[in-house]
């Protein structure tokens, strides 16, 4: 037995024979408390079970670091972040955007997702539609159009009455003994009546100009009405009823842009506004809006325009926390071995869809 032990020791001492260290850093089991706020598809809670993109990321991270994760639920993003600064939570996770302002108070992880803001509108409002018969009739019988039609009718009747009056006054009285001369048809104009000719020319010229102007105005109003309804970029939000969530990067962006908006406590309140027609557009994180579009909003809402105000999402740790380095190392290994891409495909489709 002594000889065998000696041989094993000698073989283990040979170069290149010693077992290589694991690619994972040393696992240090500990309980990590994460403050979360339900925002699909990042964090969703049903009963006591949590799911979502961020939950899947943290689940994989915990297996690689030896963490046991304890979740604390909060109603808003502000409450999440406060839980980290005040101490009950080690980190905050979910749909948290990494901003320069937040980075002063928190130690953010490497980005877990690259996306940005996007606009959601009721289905059909994201692109201009072709004017139809109903649109034409509604504009044709509007108050302004009826006023124009009244002016047109009056403009036709008065000249006709005036011409007929001129015709009667210029008719020569016929002698009693003369044989009756047939009177010209009511619709014909005496050839020698130059005032009638002049009035007819003026009337026809004015009529042509009026009809052309009226037609152009009608077409322009119909076109403008259709294009005013289109929303495809932040520039189209001015004058619209816009909704977003209070205290988020989307609210900050809209305020800096100068767009009037209604700030709601939850994104579900904005969705309800779209459904009951009290809101024209919702501005929020693209992954959140797209998930709603594929689920409860299918057929009733649409995404308008591309992603703008690109931003990264990550985990907010307390400043100076050693947990951030462990998280980043595990996340990097997930991206290298394909585990991260599997989670991306599960929740958002192909990795290219989210900017990776």
C-alpha cells in the first residue's frame, strides 16, 4: 500500500498530469436577497411561483455561484431601489435600465439585455390608411363642408335669377297688330345681351375657381386627417394622449422631449387606457411592450416605429458589493457557452431581435 501511495504521489507531481481547475470560479454558497417588481416578461408571479427572463437569468447564475436566492416583492421600481440602498435587499432585478444617474447610487452588473424604448398604439394607428367611403362621407357632411355647399347653391341660384331678370327687361314690347313672334326658350340667352354674356363669363370663371378650391380643400382635409392619426416616431407624440409609468426612463425621456403625458403607477394601467380608447400611445421598454403584444394585446394593439433611446438592462447591486463581480463572471460564462442565448430565444426570439 505504501508503494501504491508513493506512485500516485509521483504521478500527480508530473507536469500536465494534475487535474485542471474548473472553468467556474470557486462556489461560495450564501443567501442573496433580490428585490423584484412584477413586469412581464422580466418578472412574473403566479401564486408562489416566479417566472420571466430575469428570473431565468438569476436561476442560472445561482447554479454557477452557489447562491440561494430569496426574492422580495415591491410595487414600484423606486421601492426596489430603495430596498437596496436601505439594506433589506442585496440587489434589485427586473426591467431595470442602466442610466448614468442610477449608476451613481448603485453598482450595476454587465447588461443582461440590450433594447430601448418603443411606442405602442391601438391596432391600425401605426400606419396611415387609405381614405375610404366612410371617411369621405363623414368629412363631406361635416359642419364646415355644409357651409361651403350652402354658399355654392346660393352662388348658383342668384346668378341664374339675375340673368333671367336681365333677359326680361331687355325684351322689346311687341305691337298689337304684329303677328306673334315665338319667344326664345327659357334656357337660351339673347345674342345681343352683352350684360348677360359678361355675367355668364364671370360666373363660369368664379365657378371653376370655386370648384377647384373646394375639391382641393376637401382632399387636403381628408389627407391631413388620416396622416394626423399616424404615430410612428416620438415626433408624432406631440398633441396625442400619451401614457407611461411614473419614475421610469421612459417618463424622463418624454419630459425631456417636451411631450405631455400621463404617468401611471403600473404599465397595466396604460394598457387599459389603450383598450378603452382613453390613450393614443404608450411609451415604455420595448421588451415589455412586445411581450404584451404577443400575449393579451394580440390583435388590439401594435408596435409603432423602431426602437429609440437605446438602453441596457441590468442588476443593481449596492455600491462596492462583491456580489456584482461574481454575477458578471457567471453571466460571461453563460454568454460563452450558449446558455444565455437559450434564455433570449425563449422570451424574445432570436438574439438579434434584442440587439445582441
